[in-house]
C-alpha cells in the first residue's frame, strides 16, 4: 500500500465513502443536495503525516504526477494548511490547465475518446471531479483567501457550472458531491448581503415568454419555465446586478443500439419457455457482461436492472450475488436492482437472480438493463429484456 495514489479510483472511492452514503439518493435540486454535503474538515488525509510521507514518495517514484492526483493532493495540503505546498501544486496545475475564453478546467492526458453513441457535450466525470478539487484547493487558502485565488476560482466555476445537468447534478454520485461541495464553497466565499436584484427576460422572436426576478428572497430558488414550441428560437436578456445562472435543457428519446458499445451485455429470462403455472409468477433474470472497449478493463462498473412492471426482485437471490468475486455490493430498490462490480474485463461474467410477480400487469413492456463505467459514465451498454417465459400467455 505504499503507493495508494497509483490506483486513484479506489483511493478516491475510500476517501469519499461517507459522502457517497450521505448523498446516495441524489435529490432533484441543487439546494437539497448542497445541504447534505459535509464540511471539508472531515476529510482525514489532510491531518495525517504518514499520508504526506507516502504522497511524497509516490511523487518521486511516479515522476510525472497525474493531474488528478495533483489536484487531490493540492486540496489535501490546503486542508492541512501547508500553504507553500498548496501554492506550488496550484502553480504547477495552472501550467497544465485548459484555458478557454473566460473559463479554465483540467483534462486527463490519456483522455478516453469515447465513441459518441449519442450527443454528449458534457465533460467526463473524472474531469469534473479533478477540476472541482482544484477549485476547492483555491478556495481553501490560509490564513485568508487571496484575490488571485478568487479570480482563478471564478474562471473554474464558469466551466464547472456548464457541466451541471438540469437536475443540478453531474454524471455520477461522486463527481456530483465533489463539484457541489466546491460550488457551495465558492457560493459561501463570494456571498454578499447587498440586496442585488436582477431580471431575466426570455423572448421568442419579439414575444416575451417569461420574466424572472432574482433577489435576496429567492436567490437559491430554481425557477423554471417550459418552452412549448420546439424547435424554436429563444433569447434571454439579463438586466440588473449580480450573477445569474441560466440553463436550457432539451429531452428526447434515443433508440437503444448495442452497436459499438464498450460493454457486451446479454440478458435472458430463465427458463425461456412457459413451463407450467409457476413460471407465470417467478423466473430468473440472467445477465452476461464483458468489457469490449479500448482499455484492458473497465473501472468499477454498475449493472442497473429496471424491473418489469408488476415484478419485484427476490432480495435473498440478489444478496447471494455478493458471494461472487467481482461483486462489491448489491442494492435493491422498488423497481431497480443494482450490482456494483469491481471491474469488467474481456472475460464474461455471469449473474442471475430471481424475480417474482407482485401484481398482474397486462401487456408488459420490455425492461431496460444497463451497464456503465462508474468513472467513465460515457462508456455504457444497454439491452432490453424483451421476452420472458409467459409473456405471450399472461393475463386472461
Ligand atoms: C452467458 O454465456 C453462457 C456461456 O456462453 C451461455 O451459456 C448463457 O446462455 C449466456 N447467458 C445469457 C443470459 O446470455
Ligand atoms: C482478453 O485480454 C487479454 C489481454 O488483456 C488477452 O490476452 C486475451 O486473449 C483476451 N481474451 C479474449 C477472449 O479476447
């Protein structure tokens, strides 16, 4: 365990485990998540001198330190109030930053070029996360925040807020908790009680569609309006003082295609045929998964099985999967079964669990089974469980 940081996804998973649990059901709005994020003083590596020794030896061994590691270590030094080290790492990170007009972020050198299965303008999870760590490191200056740190922070915030999804989160639970903590700290660091008022006017052609007023009483409130004619031409005008964040979101359905997805996924109901009365009520869902992407193997991967209407998973059969070598954890909710896998390689892994009918539903629709890389959510595969033992004979 000398060089924990080499295997960055797992150390990072450990570090943030408590975040993960405290925000495990990602709520729908920014405000409610923000309240659940614990204060940074709970991150323990910043206080541990042994950890610093290890970090240093990792640095010299590894030579060129990964941007992700640097960002994480810069924040750890910031929390430990090692101002010189924080400064040195931030200066070095600055040289590797991707600087666009008015915004700054960080990318991984060995950036995964995921094939575009669908339009996906958002940054990969790992980049949101490391950029957030740099932001946290900038905002944790000691003894006081410098003007230079605040200026750097504001450029990072501009990039980060563009990656936020319409529900206030990012790609995964992990990048969401780190990014929201960083954005919340920025909010707290720049807060002023000055009674600023801004109005945002939304127009389509010449017609005013909506007008929002933002003041002290509703500055944390998310205000929304639906844009009925799509496609259409819309524009916004902002007047007043302060900083207002506007976002548009367009939702549409995509046709699921196995195609060149980096995961191979096979899903079947077992038995395949309607053998007797019991298969009406209970059968197994069997899944084969392997990784076929460009890397030797995936990171931690999640298989998400959405239940068929009227069917519920037999909890004991899901729990039993925890005995299999790659399964780290299982979760059962009302209509999903989640399997957390250590990693998926080109060797096929097989899983199966039992479902039983709770209420009879006619003309069942196929159930969606998805697998995705937890740290590279752009890499995923999906399959529909379209036929089940008695699918053609159910109901009167
Ligand atoms: C999984 O793979 C095995 C071996 O190739 C095969 O027998 C089985 O039917 C597969 N299961 C599914 C759900 O496709
Ligand atoms: C899986 O990958 C390893 C190397 O990573 C390779 O040696 C092996 O042939 C591959 N197996 C299959 C079934 O593709």
